[in-house]
C-alpha cells in the first residue's frame, strides 16, 4: 500500500485507535492532521507521531460535535497540508446506563460526538473534495455494537447503527464525485476508553465472545482503516467492515450485568 504524497485528517487521534490509525497512515507515506479537544495531549501525540514516522503530524484542536470548530479544522488542515484526500471519523466517547437511568446529557453527548460529528466532518470533507476535484476517501468508525445488542448502551449502539446507514448514503452521494465512503466496526479494543470501565469479570466475559482468541489492539483497526483508505480498495464503497475477532458470531457480554450492578 502506498500513501506517499497523500494527506489525511484523523479525528480523535490523541490516543487509542485514532493514534494508531494516524501512525499507520504515516508509515505508509501520508501527512496527517490529528485532532482532539485536549490540546496538551494532542500536541504530545503529534510530536511523538512526527518523530517516529518521519512524516508530518499537525495538531489541530477540534470538537467534532461543533460546526464552527469543524470549519476551523478544515481551514487549518488545508492551510497546513493543502488538499485533504482522506478523512477518518474516529472521535468518540462512551457512557453506560440502561435506558430508564440514562441522563439526557449523556444521550446528547454520545449522539453528538459520534453521529453529528461524523456528519459535520463528512459534510466538510465532501465539500472540500468536490470543490477541489479530489477523488478522496472517508472511513467512519462504527462498532460491533451497531449489529450485536447488549443492555446498558442504547445511545452508543444507536449512534453507531446510525453511522452505518450514514456511511451507505454518503457512499451513494460521494460516488458521483469519485469519493469512496466506508466504515470499520471494531469489537473490543484495548484503549483508554475501554480500560476506564473494565473490571476483571468484564474482561472474562469478553474473552468468551472471541473466535480469534484475544482482545483487539488499536493496530488491528488501523490496518483495516489503512486498507480501506488505500489503492488496495479502489472498488470498495458503502460497506462497514467488522474487525472484531468474531464477536458478532457469539454475541456481546451483558453490560448491565457486568458493568452496572443493580440494574438487573
Ligand atoms: P479513546 O477514548 O481512547 O480516544 C478517543 C479520542 O477521541 C481521543 O483522542 C479524544 O480526545 C477524542 N474525542 C472525544 N470526543 C471528542 C470530540 N467531541 N471532538 C473531538 N475529539 C474527541 O477511544 P477509542 O480509541 O477506544 O475509540 C475510538 C473510536 O473507536 C470511537 O469512535 C469508539 O466509539 C470506537 N470504538 C472503540 C472500541 C473499543 O473497544 N475501544 C470498540 C468499537 C468502537 P479528547 O477527549 O481530548 O477530545
């Protein structure tokens, strides 16, 4: 795979999956704008990425759920790197609660970050690519939770299922302009997001869902994203690729039982 001379934006790239995606794109030759809300963590991540991979990682602070912030991101990205050929919508957050207890603020925050954020960044990217005649690529981050169901995560699952359908519509619309749009749907990946809530019992419950017998690593997702963004996937659009070690075959653990005691 050759991404030499290519430019990308990766949202939510200060840590976890987004950091690994930026690293893989850079290893294959791309210069990357990395975004997150927390400036210090983002700046350190960008410095480390540039020092390690010999390409440019440009930090731009952005809240993907805010249209003004996304407009600023694209202004800065094009000022720094020129044409942007790849967008990876990866920024995400998570809270857990059953529907009867779910706070409206948590619903709004999760839906806005994932679903609205994916919309705003995709809209900006398609506009940018169309205006400049770039036959670009967009990769959205979904989740196995869009297709498998558990208790305690309705807002997150709904957001990710929404992203899958959004990916299909965006692929139809983008296709007319030579723009491909796909998604990746990770199973459980060892990142700060999942480690924050996990107990040993939860880890054991997850272990039983795998067909490939291990937890996922950020690199597992980065490889799939890099493939979909590359010239190895020129005729793939409108799909969401499950990268979950086979969890969709066996089903998710019950989050309410393992992470929300007292909700049974
Ligand atoms: P992390 O919590 O490790 O990283 C999340 C990143 O997103 C950080 O850089 C964070 O930085 C950024 N972020 C969060 N909210 C916003 C926002 N509103 N605007 C811009 N950036 C934001 O998460 P993961 O790496 O685990 O997850 C990455 C993606 O993969 C998410 O979409 C997640 O839903 C998805 N996923 C993860 C799975 C897993 O098991 N880890 C499984 C399935 C899907 P900051 O807080 O500074 O903004």
